[in-house]
């Protein structure tokens, strides 16, 4: 895993000698936080390896004694000390080989052994670090063991919660559950329609609720309770960002919150309460995929449509100013002020065939050329030209957004199928990342070089089989 060394939350920062896979000791920059141990070359800021604290099985101190050939590795020059190699696991591919003599030191210092769990990120690899003193080795062993136990407990608790969330999420997003929720929303909407239809029968002359009114109120309270439970389940299954990143979930939360407020001590007018209840049906948009697609396309087409309607409004304003200038005396009821003229022109755009206060003929019979020119030019420019263009822009944006959404869905399905196929082999996720996340050939070459430097733990310029296994966590 290629990652930058942390700059915050650092609990320790040391230069230790680390035992390589080929039996040599190299100076390594070791930084540990509450969650991870980061290992880097002494002059670099990129971690070549990471040990999650929660995945540490045990940390031991190994008494080192005896003489071995070679010189101590220079921490500044990063020169290795070659040791006699005793490979005891030749028959097991990708099995970590530990050199017996490599664990012996000329100065009888203590070596810290960090053992990771087999199913973790490091696939059970054992790390060896040479400490500066016996006290430091014993202190770090005790510290890492205590942190590992605590981190495991936290990880197990988090894992149980996440597993429960995954199960609830699958059930909640399943077709039967969403269909059932949609039917409840529709049933509640039909009851709201019935309440509106029987509005006069729900209260008596004194203003008190009739038996029918009380029954419908009780039914509405039951629906509010069910919808609140559904919202809480949704919140638990998609906590935190996935829930609030969805516009439909936010709308759900607002509507349910207003419904709960209406049942509490805060008195809300009946008219407002009925409007809130009527808007519950909007929650249906988040349940049906086809409705979500339509709403998404409409939302995406709002901005282009708004831009085109601005042009329409500007021309309406221009004609309103012209109308006030020339027809204020002839038709004061419609053109005595800008707002009156704008409303009169809006009526003309919304279906009126003519402005009655501006007759097309004079009292003695001849045509009013100015009036006819003003109104007909407005109809041609605004009604016949700009407004159809605005609707065409909206339709074009709607179709384009629908096609884009379909293409994204198709690409997501193809990617999911490809990902399922790639999971067959261990190296496929790495190859997939390298081949799909680079910018150009130079960026791909840089990524490959950085990956090579991470795997080449002894800086030999070549990757051995053991280094490859350790580097890709086989």
C-alpha cells in the first residue's frame, strides 16, 4: 500500500534496523500512531509498508546474542549487513523465511518481533526490528500488545455493527421492502384524498372532530409511526454520508420531522398539517427507480431551461416598458404601470388571444396599426419563437440527461461484472487500479516505479520471489 507518512497523531518516530526477507538488516524510518505502524526508507516520505495495530497478533522481544559476520547497517547511508541465510521453508511458496543467524546481534541488543494475523492486510507476515535498548524494546512490546488488544476489541465491535448494517441495508433496499414501503405511501396518500373529499364531514358544527375524523386522525398517527420507524432503519443502514448525500432521504427526514412536530406540543394549523401530509407522497419518488430517473432528468434540465426563460422574461419586460410608454393613456387599466403591463402580457402568453383594453379597431372602423403591430410582434417574438425554443431546450436537456443516466447505469453494471470477474485472481485488483486510474503514459510509468520501490525492500534493484509475495500480501 503506497501512502504518505502521517504528519498528525504520531505517537512515536524512530529509526530502527529492520530484518529484510533475504536476511539483511536495513535502517528504516518507523512511525506509529494509535491505528497503524508505518515503515519507510530513511530519506523518503512514502511508506513502503503499513501494519494495522488491530491486526497485530502478538509482539515479542527476542534476546539476541552471539557473533555474526558483517557490520552494522549505517542508518544514514542505509547500507545492509549481509548475513548467512538459512532457508527452512523452501517447499512452501510465499512462506516467510526467517534466517536464524540474522536474528543475532554483535551488541546483544533486543529484537522486537511483530506478528500479524494471517487473514489481515499483511497476510500473517512477521516483522523484526532491532531496538536501541532493552528498555525500549520491552516498553514498545508492552505498548503495542496493549494497543493491539484495544484495537481488536474496537474493530470487532465496529465489525459487528457494520455486518448488521450490511444485513439491514440489503433487506431495506430489496425489491419487496421498497415495494411494501411504496404501497404504504400510496395508501396514506389515498387516505389524504379521502380526508379532503370528506372535509365537511370530519368536524361538527362546534368544530370538534366527528367519529370519522377521529378515526382518520388515528390512522394518520399510525402511518406517521410506521414512516418514522422506516426512516430510522434507513438512517441506520446508510449512516452517515450515504444517507444525507441522497436528496430523497433528506426530503423524507424533513417531512417526517414536520409530521412528528405536528403530533407534539407545538400546534400547527390544520391547513399546514394537511399540506405536509399531502407531500408525503413525494417520498414515493425515492422508492421507484423509474420515477427517480424522471426527477433526476428534470432537475438536471432546470438550469438550461431557466437560462432560456430569462431571455423570455427580458423580452416581456421590454414589451411591458414599450406598452407603458405608448398605451398608458389609451389603456390605463393594463398599461398605467410596469407591473400591470407585465401581467397583461403574461396573460397574453398564457392563452389569451388579445388584450381587451387594446382594441384592434378604432371606434370609426379603421384598424389601429400601432396596437396591432405591438401585439402581433409580441406574439411572434415571445409566444411563437422564444417560448417554443425554451421548451425545446428543456426537452433536449431532459433527453440528454436521461441518456447520460442510462449510460452511467450501463457502465456501472459493466464495471460490476468486470469486478466480479477480476476477483478470481489475487493480483487483479492491483492491475485494475494501475490500468484504470492513470492519467497518461508518464503517470503510469511513475506509478509502476513507485510500486517497484515499495516491493524492492532491500534496494537491490531487483525483486525476489519472496519480496513479491510480501509486497502484494500473498
